[in-house]
């Protein structure tokens, strides 16, 4: 039985990813910033295969505490799902500095800090997946929309490549994952993709790329996206 640690599993895509991996026979540990009744309901029906841990991705003492609690635990998959949307179509000059800092710390800096803190928990031959976005692709940016969110995901992608370069001795696969434009709180009700299709595709990509090594920027259909 494979064992997954999913950072950010309280709702939306994160919650659905927990459910999808449970349905595929995985053992799952999911983190939440605050209590999630939906996740607790999944735990109650998971026959001991779901554990819940507390983590605010922007709280470094909480991260230290989590890494200490998980010391000695081994995970085949570390999935980092944290992300926020700030600014939208607002011109950069009108976005408060605190919001700029918040989106970069949440979407780019702290996911990689968490990966560094928990990398030793990932088994040889395992996988680390960061939830990215096609909007983080510099090579495909031709309209400039959602520029602050784009920049935060482009920064994440750059840091993912640096993370892999700093861990070349490890036999792991590292993915930057675009889940599609999904009907969630972030994607909105008019997004073209439902949650179930997205997470099923993401889980399939994880299985298809298992133990491939190296790194890739892919979408939920396993198609390569230019960095």
C-alpha cells in the first residue's frame, strides 16, 4: 500500500485528491489549516487509512512541529497543494504590498520550504508534486492576465527546478502539476473542468510517471507544458 502526504486537503481539489487516492487504495495523511468536517467524514469512512494533521503553510513553527511529529514516517508521495488567488485583474500598482507578499509566500516560497523540510520523509523512488498552473508558464504568457498570480506560479516553477537541482542525489520524481481550469472557489463556476475529472487525471499522471525520475511540468492529461 502506497503512502501519501498531501499538504492542503481540507476542501476543493485537495479534498478531492485525498478521496481519489483513498479510492485507489492509498494510505493518506492530509494537512489542514483549520478543521474540515468533510475531511473528517472521509477519515471516519476510510478504515484507518486517513490521518489528519494541522499545518498553516505560512506558519514556520507549525511546519517544524509537523516535521518533528512525522520524523521516521515514510511517504511514497508528497503533494503540495497550497495556493491562493489575489489581485485578479487589478493593476499591480493598486495591489497592496501585504497582498503581494502573501501570494508569493503562499504560492511560491513556502511550498518549497515545506518540501525541503519533509524531503527526507519521501522514499527512494517516490514523488514530490507541486500544484502549479499553466499560468506559471513564461513561454505561453501572451495575454498578461492575472499577472500577479502568474508571477507567483512562475516563481514557484523556478524554485521547483532549483529544488530538484539541490536534490540531484535523490532517486525521486518531481512534478509541477497544472490541474486544469477547474470549477472551484478559485476557478469559478464557469470553469470548463469539473473537480472529479481533474483529480482523476492528476492521479493518473502520478501513476504513469511513477519512478521516472527527473522533473517535468505537466497538466492533468500528462501533456508537457513549456516552463
